[in-house]
C-alpha cells in the first residue's frame, strides 16, 4: 500500500474518483493546503487523513511515501525538489518547472535519489491519443513528418476573480510572454514521435499575437478604468504559436490560447506520416478522422480521397490500456487521463519501473515555456533545446 500526500487541495480533489478506484494500492495519508476550510472538506471524505497548512511541516511530520504536487505552477519545481530530497516519490502537475536551471536540478535530484518522478500530463492518456499511439507503434503511420497540438480553452474567468483581483494565473499572464502552457499540446505528440526513444527535439521558435480578448473581458465586467484594460498591462497575447524541429526532420506546431472567446475543445491534434494521417475533431461534437494506406479510399493514382471516421477502427486499434480499463477510466476526469496518471505512477513505484512520463519528458516538454519566452524576446528566432538526456 502506497501512502500518498496531496499538496494543493483544489486541483487534488479531481483525483478523488481515481483514488477510490485504486484503493487497494494507494491510501490517501496527508493533505496539505493553505486553506483550513479546504482541509475540512477533505477530512469530511477522508476522516483519517493528516492535515497540514505548511509544506515544510508536511515533509517533516507527515507519514507518507509519495506526494502529488497540485499547487500553482510557480511552486512545482521547488516543492518537487524538496520532496525528492526528503526521500519521497513525486507526481507533479503540469508544467514541471519555469527555468532551465530548475529542470537540470530536477534531473539531478531524481537520478541521485532513485525515487520515482512523474509529470501528471493527463492528455497523453486520452482515448483517441492512446489509440493513435498504438497505431504509430504498430508502424501504420510509416515515417512521421508533421504533427500539431493545440490547447484552446477560454480561461479568462480564472485570470481575474469576481472582485476584479488577479489570481495567480492572472499574475502569470501579466508577466509572461511566450507559450505559457505547452505540455497538453506537446505531450501526446512527443509520445507519437518517440521523443527520447527514436527522436529528440533540437530547436524551437515562438510567435505571440496581440492581447484583445482578456482586455475586453475585464472591461465588460469591471469597467474601462480597471488597470487590466489598459494597453500594455498584459504581457501575454491571445494566442501563441510554437514550432519545434526534431533531429529526424519532423516538425511540431503547437498553439496555446487560453483567452479567446470560444467553446473549449479538449482534443486538438493532427499527425501526418508517409502511410497515414490523423485529424482530431475541431469541436467535441465532431468525430476524429483517419486515413490509412491500404484501408481508406484512394483514386486511380493512389491518392487519398476520403477520410474514415476513427470509430471505424476502434475495435482493431484500441490501445491495450483502454481495452483493459475502459470502465474505470471513463469515470474520472480529463477524458480518463486522471485515472491512468495515478495508476501509472503507483505502478512505477510498486514495480520499480520507469514512469510513463519521466523526469526527462517532464523537463524537455516544460522547457518550451522559458525557451518560448526567449524566442519571443529575440524576435522569434529559433532557440536550441538542451539535450536533457546528454546523448543517452
């Protein structure tokens, strides 16, 4: 039985269903949150849990084996480092760190401690994304040349609270200009391309649009005189586009937009290979599409003519994880991702195997945040991506 501590009770509560389903392997032992009221909410569901309002006190006095870091982004790296150095396994919410130096520190701490570190990138586990991964691994896409990932989610209400005050997310948008949330887009794509297995990312460039939607949102709710309406208040733009080149010659294009007024679509991806293509739905009511050589329509010259619905192939290419745990996963958040994140983390600890999203993945994917800011600051020029595995 793995004793788990959750740090950051608000986001952490989304994992209650997964915790219940995995109760034979993991026990919630501690909860740490700045809010006493939040601790009381947790204790109403888990009466025996230890409660802490201070992270250092948790590390010093909590009885647990592993910790789930679900706090604001600015604390992820330092809290993960402290936990690893205290001999705890770590599951960290996205993204892993804000600076390249923090990334190298995380790698050193994991390698020297021997503890499991995993990043909780749940979009890697979405059903469609895992099915595409299964097809790639079976060679059905041939040679991969191009991939897209997008995270377009109107989060303006999370930037400014109902009193017009900036939240921590708002402070980040005020101060940061670049791609500020890349791992939902990049994670599944990196797995498809075999980053750190068959390929690696070598350079990246980012461009950011002007800011219009967030200023409009604040003006409509709090009036023209609010500071956040003034030109230049927000460093972030409505949309950021990042291009990544890999050593094999493949291109990755990422879009991050958390301010534009439009409904949320959780699954915005495409993948192009020499023998197949994948296109996710543009919105939740639109079905993902596949074209595969030898299975989909072509003209007399062998050129593709029609897409097939992805559902046509689900019985043949469903990922084994989803085939085995479909019922459990569908009862948890982020399209089943929350179940698989926690399950894989616990399995890595118990079976002493590398986690599915290890520290090298976490640091490489998260490095796009500081590297994108550097690229924007320098006029959109490509910036080298460090080789975090040092050639291994």
